[in-house]
C-alpha cells in the first residue's frame, strides 16, 4: 500500500510539474514570422546629388516600403508588426528628378540603375535590407543580391523584385500604388 501511495504521489507531482511548466508565461520575444511579399504603403526619399563631394554625380533615391500592419507614425517612427523593405542608395542617370522606369540591380558600385546591397557596420545596418518587426523585437535580413523592375501607369508605381537575403532565402517583393516623395536633399 505504501509503495502504491508513493507511486501515486510521484506521478501526481510529475503531472503538476508538467502542467505548471507548460502554463508559465512565454518570455522569449516573439518576432513577426512572415516576410510580406506584397507591400502596401511607403515613400520615396530623394537625396539629389548626395555623393557629389565624393565624385559621384548621380541623383540618389531610396524606397521605404511597408507590408500591411506597419507604417510610420506622425513622428516618422516605424510602428506596427510586419515587414519593412528599405532599398537604399538607388542611383539614377544624371538629370533625373524621379525614379525612372527600368530594371535596377543590387551592386556595391555607384552606377545608374543600381542600388546598394545591405551591409552590417558592427550592428548598424545600411544599404538595402528587410526588417521583420515583432511585438518587442525585430530581425534584420540584409539584401545580398537583387533585381527589380519599376514601371508606372500614370502616377501609380508598379514594382516587382526578387532578392536574395543573407540567410540565403529568396525574397520576392511587389508594390503597386502611389508613393509620396520626401525631399531629403536639404537635410
């Protein structure tokens, strides 16, 4: 009888330990899990001949695009959960004051119709990347190679691209809509 009581007590203790262990709060920050491939909002940033002091006279732009659930608040800070695609240092032919139609390639050299690949400067990210934003944390995926086609129907931008991220995964992305342009040349 004593052995049976002891066995029941041990079994009950194990069951309670498993139950309480399973019910405890999940303390690891949860990151939004899906990279949105359809981007729904954003902006174009125009920097003019930003690199002219370095001898690069091409106009420079960037695209700041967001999936559903992510955007900028009134203070210009990203909020929400989801995907932010940032394509930096898009070089266009001299004399352009907007992003022209055509095919753009990711590169490390400033030439017309190229954009800068992603770079990690000791935890500070630059160039082109995808930001996956969760409730209390985020993950950055650098773009190591990419190509995108840009066209217009009236004021509506059509953007279709295919990138390879630093985690070796393919990331197709698409945008269709009207984007405001923010002039960063004077900043």
